[in-house]
């Protein structure tokens, strides 16, 4: 079992991804994005499934080629079973099931959110692994959660968004400013050149460890309409400051809640995951908190922040070691039989 090759497939949203892991090390991590959604300013589910259909075979081939592993050498196949867009999930699921059946090897289902968290257990030089228990904040285009992690598979959601995900707050604000989808990375880029205190956006009042981001989107829209009515070139002239101010507000919201979670649980290890953990501002805020509050923080390697299959592979490997068959629901394929 310490010589295990796992092929992992991720297709929950708009990235078709395949990875090959040898135990807890990534041999190949291939992601094909889908430019088709850019012109619509967001992911179009029907187009996403179609693009997955086109991409899945080349992406898997490329991962095996890069890893220099033959499919006959694979010990198991891991795939994302949810959450995600149904049509997108079906492509990866059907492909994984068929390949596992054809190769007569175990099939392992993986929860996408667990994978964003357990990505921290991929062996990478220069990256420490958290110790249990730790807090994980999953921040992406589809979710915003604070999770208490007591072991690989014992996770409790202790806070989450009541409306939009934080990635949506970035993307929708960017859209209002006329930036293409996904706007998160662009806001990050401009924010680095601007003054975060130039404009003020009010923070939502939400109880406990929960989040709300829909109010911010509306605040940005009203701000935009008011300023552009007075000066049509307002965004052109002040793009960096606007982006820096929006990002500053979002990071404050995230940091307030994670500080509260640390206080409530007494757990001072904080890991982040998901697409928004690529954001330079949140990365810096966490490092500052490490100094200021004596936390230990964990930020994933860049390639494991946005959706990828290596994170699915590490969960597959950990489940493989434990012969963890939880919630597969797939009885027609040999699931983890040894
Ligand atoms: O995890 P992910 O790839 O997909 C989901 O599971 O949703 O996250 C995508 C999200 C998008 O909203 C994107 O704008 C955001 O992550 N994102 C960023 C950055 N890089 C990606 N947001 C802010 N700053 C970034 N650097
Ligand atoms: Zn994700």
C-alpha cells in the first residue's frame, strides 16, 4: 500500500482535471480550463458539460503521459462525486466508473469540499501539514465555509455563507466594473497597486461564524452607478483603488470570522483552501495573523488552490489506505474490494 498509483478525476464545475499520484506525491496534475464561459460572464452549465465531454480523454491521457504511468499500473481511480453541477459531475463520474470497471480496480468517491481541505496533505517540499484538530476555511466560487477538522474524515462545518460565496463576491464585483470572468484574479492584480482605504464598503452583520456577501455586491453596484453618473471615466481612473477597497472589505470579513472561530474553539491552526486562497491579500493577512496572534497557518501551493484533481487524488489515497467506502452509492463497480 505504500506503492499505490491513483488516477484522480475532477469535473465538478468548469475545469476538467486529471492527476496521477504515487502515494501522497503528485506525479502529474493537469487542468483544462474552459474559455467558453468568459463571454457569458459566468459558468454556463450546459456548455460546461459539453466541454468536459471534449476534454476528459485528452486530459486523462496527458496526466498518465506526464506521470509516466501506464493505466494498467493504476491501483484505484478517485473521482469527484459532488458537490457541483450535475451535468459536469456526470461526465467525470461516468468516465471514472467505466475506466475502473474496464481495469477491474477499485473506485473511490471523493467530496470536493473535503478535497480542498485535504489538499494540505499532499507531500510537497517546503509545505508543512496541519496537525489535528485544525480549522479550515474553504473559500471558492461555490462555497465559503469554516470547518473544524478533527481527523481526515471527521469534519464539522461550523460556519458558512447564507447567500453568495466569497468567490462570487469577487467575480460579481469585477463584472460590475467591466472585468471579464472570472474577475477574482484581476481584482487581486489591480488591488496590489491601489489604496485599500480609498473607498468604504459596509461589512454585513451576520451572527456566529456565518457569512453573507450579497449585500457587498449590491453596495458595489450602487457605488458604481453613483460614481459613473458623475464621471463616466470613474472606473478607468480609479480601478486600482476600487479593487483594493473591495478586496480589503472581503478580507476583513473573512479574517473577522476566522478570528472568532479561533476564539470559540481555542484551535490556533488555520488552513485555507479553494480558489480564493490564491488571493495575495488573504495570504498576507493570514501570515500577519501568524505573527500577531501566534497562530500556525497553512496556505496551499498555488496549483492546489483552484480546482484540480491532485486534491481529489490525495483524498482517494487516504481513503484507499483506510478502505474507506463511505457514501459511494455505486454498487455496480468493484468498490474498494481487496
Ligand atoms: O475553487 P475554485 O477554482 O472553483 C470552485 O470550486 O468554485 O474557485 C474559483 C474562484 C473564482 O470565483 C475565482 O474568481 C476565485 O476563485 N479566485 C480568486 C483568485 N484566484 C481565483 N479570487 C480572488 N483572488 C484570486 N487571486
Ligand atoms: Zn472548488
